[in-house]
C-alpha cells in the first residue's frame, strides 16, 4: 500500500539555507570520523601499550560492525520510511558511545579486558554512525530531481565533512601544542587526556549540529512540507535487477577505493609524521589541517565551475589522480628529519585536492543510481558496505604486517603513504573509466 513520505526539505526549490542545514545533518558523523580516522589508530597504540595487532583489530571491528549495520539500516529505513527518526536514534548512540572510546579503562585487569571494553564502545558508535549516514544519504535524492542540484548537495555535504575535519585539526593543534614531545615519537601516554578532551569537544559540537538538523526537519514536516513522490512497495524484481547490475558494482568499487584512499591518508599521515618527521608535535595537526583545507577549496572550486560548464566526471577524476600521485612523489623525495617541510605541506595539499574530487565524483554517481521513492536505502547500503569492510581489513593487514621492533622497519608508514595509497587511487582511476556515466544517469533521465 502506498503512502506519502514526509521529507525533510522541499524539492526543486532549494535555498542556500536548505543546503547548509542538509550539510549540518552529517556533521556529527564527520567530526567523529575525523577524530576516529585521524587519531584512532595512534590513540589505540598508546592506550594498549603499543599493541599494533590489537589496535588494528579494533579498527577492523569498527569497520565490520559498521559494514554489517549498513545494510540493516538501509532495510529498516526503506521499510519504515522514517529517515528523521533513525537519524535521531543514530545521533543518540553516537553521543553516548564516542567519548567512552577515548576514555582509558581504569578497571580493566589485562589486555583482553581492554579489548572487550574498547570493542563494545566501538561497536555502539559504529551502529549509530551507520544509522546517521544511511538516513542522511537517503534524504538527498528526495530533495531534488535535478542532477545539478544533487551534485551541488553532494558538494555541500562533502564541504561540511571537510569543514568538520578542519575543525578537529584546529582543536588538536590547540591542545597538542600545550603538551610536551615524547623522546622517540611526537605523541605518547601523556597525551591520553588530550585525546579525551578532544573527543568531548567534537561530540558536543556534533550533537548540536544534529539537533539543528532534526528540529529543522520536524518544523518542515509539521508545516505540511511533502514531496509528490510516493513510496513504492519494494519489488523483488527491482532488487534482483539492481543486484545483478554491473554498474552497481563498478560504482561501489569506485566509491570504495576513493574512500579507502581518503581514510588511509587520514590514518597514516599522523603515524608517518610521528615516526619520520620528529620535529614539532603540532605537525600531527597542522599537516592534516592543510590537507583538509585544500580539500574544501577544491570542493568549492569544483562546485563553482561545474555550475558554469558542467565538467566531465572522468576528466575531473583524472585530475584528482594526477594531484594524488604528485603528492606521493613529493613525499617519497622527503629526507627524514629534514627541517624544510615545504614538500610535506605541498604533498598534504595535493592529497586533499585528490581525495576531495575523487569522493565528490564517486558519491555523485552513487546518488544518481537511486530512483527516489523506491529502495534508496538499499542502494546506499550496498555501495558503502564494501567500503567499510575493506577499509577495516586493509588497516588490520597493514598493522599485522608491521615489525614488532620499530627499528627493523623505520620507514614502514612512509612506504604505506607512498606506495599503498598510490596503488589505491590508481585502482580508483581504472574503475571510473570502466563506468558508463550516461548509463548511470539514465536512471533519472527516464522519469
């Protein structure tokens, strides 16, 4: 039986306020993810007394739980059609669990107790994260049927994401700058309280942004705002058609590699700085800050030019690949402990540009796979499932292969940043050229 949905915003009449508040709806996820990916692994290594395998396992656990929760979230959201409610539930789970992750367990008796303690907190956080992500993504196709509007909204969403990452780095810069540097690394046990302080600040900011988004949505629903699109019964034929569609897997592959490139850059840049560039503690915040600032600028420039001349997706992605590979070359040329950090900051800027454009293009293609009012939650959960699982597996494998003694492989994270990241963005480039962009957009143009 068909029933009308009550969407968050008006279709085809999007004002700047609407776009900005839509961007706010994912800030809680973005700001927590910024801390999780930028400093989660290095924090776990400190909190578990340099246990690389346990640290990698906790990241893997988080990604597995997130990957498992994603299709369930998509199914529930499609079934109930109440995206705003599930966004609220996800926000509550995140608010409660996230600071616990960055609180050292004082009553744990051994390493297994520590693993269970962190594992439970990480699992709750990732379930909440999945609910926010899928509900927020599923709202986007209902806001407008226009391709340009959707690309614009995707860009706003990504700009909000990068703004959140910048904010986390500014907070980290301010707090880490007040603590002293360890003898053999930039960060150590003395910084555990700093990590907790950062987590509390970002959790509060995220909760405030989610509250604005949710109350704004409730206001519109109460005032009778609704789309003319109706929810259709989920057809088994439609589901199977999508499952056996090659374009779904190509877009999922593109999105997965693009996200993997971004996440590995966020995770291993601080570890690279911590092990190789042993100069100033604030570098673990200022270098990522440059990266995310350049990502925001690239997003805004792309959005402006795309409005004027409708840029070709494959050409833009090639530019993203070129920027990323150039950053890898600069990083490879850096000499350890060299006080001239211009190549590091320039590489970070290029990484930001490359990751920004890659994510925008891949997410835009994913959004346009969706037929509004059908199984949008299913589509987004399918596209992001592989991303979350593979991200966790790659991080676990990297940590598992790491030498027990740091002196045996002093350039380990350096090689990860240069060669693994270079391979990942190159695979992304292969995926984009395998995709028939017109075929993806035909889902919308045929309506």
